[in-house]
């Protein structure tokens, strides 16, 4: 299917916040994502679980436009993300289009990726000032509000090197939220943390789910956490969704053999 | 055979040598300034999406690094006029030494930029920072710190290489020592003093670079 058969824009009555349409992603000849069709509704919290190499992190990375896709189209808020409309057809997006579309998406990484030469507050202010064009005062107010939300306001003048992993990750969440994204991506945000600080990060995400109408897509190995907060859980295997459903269904009553195997392996490991 | 060192002669020629030292320092500073800026341009030019530019710049850098500085100095001064470029000894000298060291500094910058973790680039992209801001505010400040020792080495290096400019008649320290020596048929004192002057400037400079690196690290909270 070539891109001329894809809609230029999704119709108003069928407009999820994110739609993957026949998306493929290959590394060389190896398919990491295979014919992925996947929607995330507005305000929905979707968790992706699966064994390593199943392509779950890649889903987030291509949605953040950190990597390009090999074929298919991704739509965000009804508009094509990976492509743009030119001469009445969809063509691969240029940097200008990507920059415009990317502003609706925010991401937190496994290794936080805070800017080491800036304080927590400066990390949060950087995007709003440099990208959104806010004044320093506006950006500071917004950032301080968010640092309060994640419980890091008393450390706002510390550099990342003086913060624990959990604290750094909370600052990173505030930094991403400061851009006011419609979609937030969490890529194994607790995997690099010591067990005793995982709770402080998951609690922040719980708070976001409870109090904000954000669309969220999360890759995690914390099965209990995924079960607690997700609206929907997707089990990835071999670059596609093997099984999906409500947390109760997927964790309590998995249908597919591979899902059962994975879940019991994870349970044993704990 | 004991060397016949004359203190009175050494003291007599010292002021002239110190005045020439001023020229040497000017040449080193101006050449280094050129190299700092041009080196960054050369480093960034190797990171554009146009592979042909990368290739051409890389070959130029390799070419400059693989040929002697003295040849490049001669070329700029004696050969460039044939192409209608007439430069004074001073300008030729600074252009040649600046160009020469920009090739080396571009490699220092390049390794500094390469050392910035990929996650930093990804964070910039996730925040939607434009490329220019990404470089200026996030990548280069982090690339600079590991680059400081290398940059400091080349600062001392460029200073020690300024005597090469004497071959095209730039009145720097070496040229002056040679002149003084020829006038008096005594070379022991002028050349010894040149060595001492170089030593007295190079050693503290290396120390200052170390200090600068530490200060920068502190200032950036690293």
C-alpha cells in the first residue's frame, strides 16, 4: 500500500489522539515493527509490555520522531506526523513539519537525559523559553509549578549530578510537561532506578493519570504498576501486538500462549 | 670547554628580546583566536547532512595536518601572490598558523562533540529544540569541557610554533634573537634567553588551562 491510499487527515468522528496505520520499521532487513495498527484515544493511558527486542521501545521512539519509519503513516490528533500533505498527497515529512507536529509530544527516557550543565529549574525552563518563546518569568512560573507537582521544588537549583536517579527522573517529567504536550511517552522510566526510589516516580505518574487528562503511552517492566494505572495494556511480541486488553483481562485472563509465558516468566523473576 | 656566558650582554639584550616577546604573544593569541573559530567551523562542517561537504572538509583537515607548518607558511607568503593574494608577512603568518591549528582544533572539537551522549541529542529533539539552539545551548557547552585540555595543549603548541614565522621575516622573538646574535657574533645568551622566556610562559599557561578546566566544571555543575 503506497501512501496515496492513506487519508490526508483523519475524519472528525474517527480521530484518536494517536494512530499507527500499517507502520513498519526495519533495521536493515530486520523488521522491528511489523504492520502495526494501533490507536490511543485522547486521555487514555496505554501500557506496552513485552520481552526485550519485541519493539516496544521503538514504538515510542518513532512516535517521538527520534527514528523514522520504513512504511505506513502515524497520525497525531488526526494529522499525519511522519508525513505531510504536499500537492494533495502524503509525502515524507520534512524537518519543518516534524518540528510543528513534535510539539504535541513529550517524552521521558530510561536514563533521564537531563542537561547536566543546567539546574533542575533551568532544565525545565529551557524548552518553554527557547522553543515556545515564553518570557523567562513565565517559564519560571510554569516550571516551578511543575517542579512542585513532582515534589522537586526544594531542589530546583541543584544540578542533576547532585540528584538521585528518582529525583532526576521527576525533574525530567516536569521538563517534558513544561512543553504542555498532548501525548506523553514514558520509556522504561523506572528501569534505571534503585528499587527504593521507584515509588517516587510511579507516584508522580499516578498523580498525572488521576489529575490530568493527558494521553499517555508507557513502556514498563513494572507489571503491578501497569495493572494499577493503565486503561489498556498491550503485549508486544515480534514487532506487533500479540494481545491487548484491559489490565484485568490481560493480567488475569490472558488468551495467547506467548502472553501467558511472558507473564509467568516475569512473575517467577520477582 | 666551558661556555663563556656574559651577564652584562644578557642584561643588555634582554629589553629587545622582551619587546619581541610581545610580538610573539600577539602572533600566538591572534593565530589561536583564528584557530578557535575556524576550527569550530571545520568541526561543524563535518557534521552537516551533506556528505560532499563533510568529505571535502575532512580531506582539507587531513591535508593540513599531514604537511609541515613551515611549508604552509611559505605557501601563503610566496605562492599566494601568484594568485593575486598579496599579504604582509604578519598577515600571511597569522593566516597560515591559524589555519594550521584550526585543523587540529577541529579534531579536538569533534571528539568533544562525539563524547556528548546520544541521549542529550534525543532530549533536545523531544523538547523540539532547533538544531542551532541544540548546539549552542546543550551540545557545545558539554563538548567544551572535555575539549579544554586538548585546546590548552594547542595553545602552548601554537605559542611554541611562532618562531616558524621568522622564516618570512616576522619580527618575533626568534627572529630578534637571531638578529641580536648576528650583530654581536654571540648566540649563547640570546638563544638561551629565548628558551627561558618560552619556558616561563609555557609552564604557567599549562597550569592556567588546568585551572580553567576545573573552574568550568564547577561552574557547569559537572
